[in-house]
C-alpha cells in the first residue's frame, strides 16, 4: 500500500546555508592565522639602554654612563638606598662617557637593547623579558 506524499509540504530552508557557515569559518581561521603572524613579528622600534649613575646628574641634563653590570638585577647590582644609584636610561644621545635627552622611564611596545647587545625587553605592550631595573 502506497501513501500519497504529495500533500506533505517541502521543508523550509533554515535561513543559514552551509556555504555561509563555511565562508564565515574560513574567514575566522584566516583572521586567527593573520593575528598570530603579526604578533610573532619583531617589527618593533629598537631603543638603546645605557646604565647611568643617577648621582652624576649635571645641569645640562646629562648622566655618566657606567658598565651595564651596575643595572643588572641578577643579584650582583650596586644599589644604594631605596631607589638605587644606578638605573637604565632609555634613548638619549651619548657623547663620550655622558648621555642626555633620554628618560629613565621604561618605554613600552619597543625592543630595548643594551650597549652590549643584550635584549632587556622585547616588543609588545610593556612586556618584559631578560633583566633590567628600568622604571
């Protein structure tokens, strides 16, 4: 016995087609790959850091540059008082043993490299790696 199926209505489309879902999923995957790739790039501005003696400040705004080991926070630092007598000085113009026109405030979203070539901060939003006693 056969039933007549002609009176059963066709199912209505659900509103979301498979091609739309596949397209949106593909866009999401490509976006994640692109964001990951951009985050992995080292295209950050590079800023030099010099270790300075904070007690050597001169009226022209300059400080005496000392060996990087004085600012190294590996436990062998030469700190004096609660703030320390030595600190990283970022950017600036060096002339002989003095540096000026920089800052002791650690910049963010840049790669900071010492005179010896040690990276004390990789680019990123204020991220820290390595050593230093900046801000």
